[in-house]
């Protein structure tokens, strides 16, 4: 298999790749690579994969990049990751954990898993599971006392397979 993958050391990564579990990476199929989001991922189909999840409008590269830098400026808060196909250097899976700091629980923190999506052609190959395992590991290694997420009823079995349990309800008010 010829590889078009851009090595991590040639990328401007959102956070250090050392925070990603080697154990999880070792369980990935050999044709994909899991790493932090990079500043050039606008060109690797980042928004196209997110559109599997919900409505995504293209803000243009400069606005995408401004968002990347403004999120990264919030130190130790956002941890966006991607899975890239080695054959094409295109993104096939995405996810993020957001670390919320609190005044309660002895100034504790909570990890919020957000925006999980796997390209339709790659679903069912455990990429979603590896994304959740990676983000949960980052949350727990950041000292979070719990990691939580919202999902549809259809996705409950997937998250149960990832070790999560249904707890309480979600409330929402859209502007
Ligand atoms: N119903 C039942 N079981 C499921 C489902 C489902 N909808 N989805 C996955 N599973 C099971 C798999 O069969 C597998 O089980 P196994 O270990 O017994 O073989 C296990 O869960 C792991 O599945 P993966 O192969 O890792 O799942 P995949 O890579 O397809 O990713 C995901 C799952 C992320 C839900 C994907 O289907 C997707 O992108 N869906 C559209 C977008 C979406 O709904 N994202 C989640 C939104 S919630 C949030 O962002 C917090």
C-alpha cells in the first residue's frame, strides 16, 4: 500500500500527540492514523466528515484557521482529534473532548465529548470506538472526575459498547 500520509512532525498540531494513548493507536487498522487536528486539516476534508453529523457550512480557510487558533489559545481546554487514511491523507473520522473547569468537587473538571463523526464509507471498522477511547483517555489523564456526552437514542448502543451508561436527560433551547 503506497502511503500519502503527511508525518506528524511536518504538521502544526493542535496539541501534543504524546497525549494520545499508544495502546489505542496499536489497535487501529494499519491503513489509518490517529492524531490531533492540524492547522492544514481544512484541506484534508475536516468539514466534509463533520457534515456526516450535522449541517456544516464552509466558513472559508482563513476563518477556519482563525477558529483553530482561538480554540488553541484556550490552553488545556479543547482536544480535537482526527483519523486520517494513510492511502489518501484524507480525514475519515473526527472527535473532540472539551475540559470544563469547575468550582465544585475540589475545583474538579469534567470532560465533554463532542462532534464525533466517521465517514460513511468507513463506519463499522471500530474507528468511532477508537475515537471515544482516545478522548476518554485524554479526559481522565487531565484529571476529570467524569466524562459525559449527549447523543440520539439510535447511538446509545454505540456508546454503551464504548463503556458509557445512560444518565439523566439533556435539555436544549436553540436560539
Ligand atoms: N447501533 C448499534 N450498535 C452500533 C451502532 C448503532 N448505531 N453504531 C456502532 N455500533 C456498534 C458496532 O457494531 C460495534 O460493535 P461491536 O464491537 O460489537 O462490533 C461498536 O458499536 C463500535 O462501533 P464502531 O465501528 O467503532 O462505530 P463507527 O466507527 O461506525 O462509529 C458513529 C459510530 C460515530 C456513531 C458513526 O456511525 C457516525 O459517524 N455516525 C453519524 C454521526 C453521529 O451520529 N455521531 C455521533 C453523534 S453524538 C456526539 O457527537 C457526542
